[in-house]
C-alpha cells in the first residue's frame, strides 16, 4: 500500500471517529449520559486545538501533500469532495449545536440536583 493511501485511510478513520463523537454528543446528552457526552466533547476539543495550532489544517493533509500534486479538497481523505470542502463549516456548526445541547442538559441536571 502506498504512503498516500495509508494517510488517506488513517485520515478517514480519524475523521469518522471525530464525526461520530460530534454526532454522539447530543444523542448521549439527550439520553442522560452527560459524562459520556462530555468525554466525546473533550476529544473533539483536543482535535480543535490540534487544528488551531496548525493554522486550521490537519497535519495529515500536510503529510499527504508530500506524495501527490493533487490539491482537490479530498486529495488526502476518502470523502466526497463537497464534504471535504465544507467539512469544518458543517461539523463546526454541529459541534457548536451539540455543545449547546450538552450545556443545557448539564444545567438542567444541576438544577434538578438542588
């Protein structure tokens, strides 16, 4: 397997993990599993920090760029090009909404405990 394919596979798997975390946050929060939802939110927050410290670019994109001249939005990941192009906008909005739901559920739980 070529280095580019390995990078694309790893990038896709990591993307799926974080995308799954983002989608799990509201589901877990609404089901009352606030600690699990918070763990998912913390994992995504760590990924956001990695991106922030890397000029909002995934380090795997930089690694993949060494093996191809292709610079389409999905050259480094097995996603449809439209999704790769709008990934940060779509999943950033979902993450923000998920955090809002989680915060509301934590607040409701704290109010119910008092």
